[in-house]
C-alpha cells in the first residue's frame, strides 16, 4: 500500500498515555462507570440501552460490565493473549499510517458526498492502549476496533494490528486499512440514518436470532462501504499495490463469525452470528470494491445476504 509521505488527518486523538488500565475493570469486557460524577442518569441509561439493542447486545451486559461488544467492533475472544508492546518507533509509524489512512477516507468520502450534493462530516479516530472510557462506555482492547455513534468516534488499540497478523494470519498494511475503512463505514451508516433504521428493525424483532440477523446486515454493509472506499482510493490517490485487495480479503475472511467461532469452540452457530460469515464478509467487500457504488451496498433491501 502506498502511504508514505502522504497527508495525515488532523482528526486523530492520541490518548494512549491516558489509557492503559488506570482502574478500568479489565479484563472482562465493557462496562459503564456508574456512581462517578453523579452516575449516568436516566438519559445515559436510555442511550446505552438503545445502543445495546441496536447491536444485539443484552443491555445488562454493558450496564453491569459483563462480556459484550460495542457498535461495529471486531470482537476478539476473551482468551486471546495481549499482543506485546511495540517499540516507540514502530508505534509512531503505526500512528502515522492510521493518520494517512484516515485522511484517505476523508478524501474519498468527501468526494462521494459532494457528488450527491452533501458535505461529509469526518469522524475522530481515537488511539488508546488496553482500555478507555468511550462515548459508549468503557471499552477494552479485547473488543477490537469499534465505532461509537454517540460521539461519532472510532476507537483503535494499535496492538490489534499485530494480532491481526499473528493470530488471524492476515498480514499486510491494506488488511489494516480495511479494518479502519470498515469502522468508517459505520460512520457513513450513522450519517445516512442506517443505524437508526436498524435500531427500529431490532426493536420490532421477536427474537435474539432476528436481532442478530439485522446486525449482520449492518456489518456487511460496512464491509461493502470499505470496498467502495478501496475502489475510489485506487483511482483518486493511486493507493493500491499488487496483493492489497487479497490482503483485505484475507482479513475479512479471518474475522468472519464462523472462522472465529470454529477457532475458539470448534464449531459455528449461525443464529449467533453478529458480523457475518467469512464468505459473506469477503463477498460484500468485493461487491463494494468492484462497483464503487453505495447503491450496491444496500444489505437491508435484499432477501439474500
């Protein structure tokens, strides 16, 4: 991937020195700090419950600090070991890489929105270490990168990229760029009102399996949007090198629900999928990449995903 020497986004918040534990209840997944500064309040609880329902998570999981996930995250099995710390120079280079990729998404989505007579509002991207208080509650690195629609921020612990290479066997800079582009895809959904649409559908769903199926559509659309970004950045910024798309596809397949479940429990339970199978994730990314069209990514109005 060609990224060296290119524009870095100014929308990166480096909060690694602020995080890293600091009394957060890790390991053990997310939670909400209640009882500090007056607690969440009823409005805060309503927001969290709404987010939980939207993404197929039992609200008690978040409010009580149990296992769970955050909007659009790539979930990592709890037993996954923490990746070793990177050197300062490698860490700085990783930050520059993330900043360039974020800037690249800003270029592409600004152009796409402008073609539709709209103005793109870019998100902030927060770098953290181990754990952090996000706009959607406390998050740990074990949850993987995630997007919080409440404050329109993407959160990433850079150690995930090393885990992507080692544990998931998906090396390559463009595999990392795909992860970032997927989270930005959730931001696009937020701007479009797609997340709110999914929330209404989940509120009307009659079972957990139905809610999970809706969440899968949310995630696959974000994968497709990542493909749309790849399509346009190849033309706009001459970003891609031979093997980059294959690298992204390996990452998409490696973090499919079936692949992760089989690696941790030995079998897959499709009704419990929340992000899509390996085949689905790769197929929807490819669809976005080949077409470069947002219309081609409408996972909500198709019978087959």
